[in-house]
């Protein structure tokens, strides 16, 4: 994927612990700009702006907007994505854009405080989409989730009932380096 020395396991997803606002701003702007500058199609959602139980719809709406913004004339690719599984919408966006799709979920603590079953289902759908779209050495779907709460990220990675069980949480510090948390 992009920046392999820093993001060596990015095909599994990046779970970034951001303890302060300056680092959170880096994720929301500089990191996103870096992926876009490298040619990726970036969907960035701030979880504080997503209503409880609406993560699936928010992602589908973003995919639909990104599909509509593409200049490729593929009528069969422009159908609404909100009624399709996330996998199909993300695959279609990747195919139409011909670039990796990076889905950034910023402030994941807002989602996991009292997680709605529909949001939990969306997380499992994202894991499934990631597993189906990515292959060794080829990342078509990158998932980046950031939080100021280590507990919020732990809910996603540290239990065998978690959608991203086994993934690593990385601490993003002001020095812009990533260290395993």
C-alpha cells in the first residue's frame, strides 16, 4: 500500500491512538492529503457527525457521492449504493476510480461508547470487504480508524468477538511516528 515502511500492516487496517487534538488533526488532514496525493480515493468520516446506528448509511452515502463525482461514463456503475452490501459499493468505487479506496473513520470513540448493533454489523461488513478486496501485496481497501481512547480501539481489536481481532493498535505521537501500543 502507501508508505509501506510506516504502514507495513496497513492491508489489515490501521488503528491509530491519537492522544491529543494536534495528532487528531494530522490524521484528518495531513494523512488524508497524503493518501489523496498518492492517488488513493479517500472517504473520511468523523464519527461525531454520524448518528448512532447510521454508520452503514453514512459509508454508503459517501461511496455514492464519490461514485457520482467520477468522470468515468459507466451507467451500470452509477446505481445507488445505499441498498447494496458495503462490499459491492466499495468494490465498484475502487473499480471506477482505479485506485485504492481508503476509508478513514476519525474519532471512533463516538461509535464504540455504546455501540449500536447496526454499527457493529457495519464494522463486521467492513472487515469482510477488506478481506475480500485485499490480497498479499495488493491493497484495494485500506481502513484507518483513529481514536483518542485506547479502550475504544481495544473494543475493535482485542477480543475474538471483535470485528478486527488480532490487529494492532498504533500510537501516533506528535513526532508523527507510529509505535505499537
